[in-house]
């Protein structure tokens, strides 16, 4: 009796997941618009490093992402395909070889022309956003990512600076999927959590001591603020400075490679 009742309660959710998966497969199988591809090739430098199969996978993710997320312009910014596609392509880099849940808590991407003044009292993670504080981006546990278009476009084009605003803010979205923003996102299986916690905790403590001494690192010093920001700046370095991160922080690189399911250092080494 209990088993039958559970089946009745669970069935609608299983059916909804089934149809969501089928809908996403149908959207991803559509021909990719040529004008969108031109935008990605022009604005997103990382795309050119991918092998053909990963490029195809990314484009499928972009189509699904754009079908499910809403973009709103702020301070008079008119949302264009260039804005939508440039941001979506970068966000989907974090989904390439993972089970693509497409940031289930996220509904809307708010885009400012450039840097903006924070208007809400608290953003993602343990650090509060102070109203009136200048910002380039924010990620909220429910509904929103906020981005400066100028900085999203600039950091997408430059593969040498180790910074990428969109990767940073969407790493926060991955971090919060399990309900807590603590630098420990949902991993592929329970057995991975112990190693993740051990490696990330040790490396974070070492990194904070290094930052306190004023020493330089391939990882941005902003990551010393808290574990959530550490994970976000690690994600930036993993995709933008993978060879340096692998050389100086091999244990961190291995953990991120296992999480994201890709090896960006190999993309550089192969000349793809």
C-alpha cells in the first residue's frame, strides 16, 4: 500500500522530468543560427579552443539555455542577440561535460551597460552586498544573476588575464544548487565529497596565508574573502589559465577537472 502511494506521488515528477528532457533534446537538435555562431566566434575566445564535438555540444546547450532564461536590460540597455548569446555561451562552458541542469534556480539575467551601483541588501554567499556599492556582477540564490555587459564582453574576449565575469557568477549558481553557498557544489557522487573537502580546505588555508603576505598567485586574491569566492575565482583560473593552475596547484586542478569533466590545459597544449 505504501509503495503504491509513493508511486502515485512520485510519478508526476518523473513524467515532468521525462518531458523536460525530451523538450530540451528537441531544442538542442535544431540547426544553430548562423548569426549566433558568428557572435560566439567573434566574442567568446574560449570557443575557438574546443574540439569540434565540444563545440557542437556547447551550441546545443546555448539553445536550451536561451529558451529557458529571461534577459532584462537595466539603465536603458536594450537586450540584443549579441548580449544574450555571448553571455549564454560562457555560462554553458560550465555545463559542457556535466549533467546539464541549466541552473535550475536561475530565472533572469539582469544586464547593465557597465559597472553599476548595488541596490539590494544581500547577494550570494556569506558576504553581504552593501546598497550603494559599485559592482560588476552578482549572483543570487534565487532567480537572478546580474552582469555588467561591458565587463562580460571584455573578459570573454581576453584569454590572458585570468578573469571572466560570467564564469565567476555562474560558478556561484552551481555552488548554490545544493542549497548552501560554501564552495562545495553538487559533485558526481558521495565518494567525491571527502576528497573535495580535504583538498579545497587545505588549499584555501594555504592560499589565504599567501594573500595575507601579499604574495602573487595564479588565482585572484579576491578568492581569500570566503570559500564561495575561492571556488568562483578557481573556476575563472581553471578555464582561463589552466596550464598555470595545473602547474602551481595540481591538486586543485584535478578536483576541478573531475567536477567540470573537461581538461582546458589540454585544449591549449593541442592548439585546438
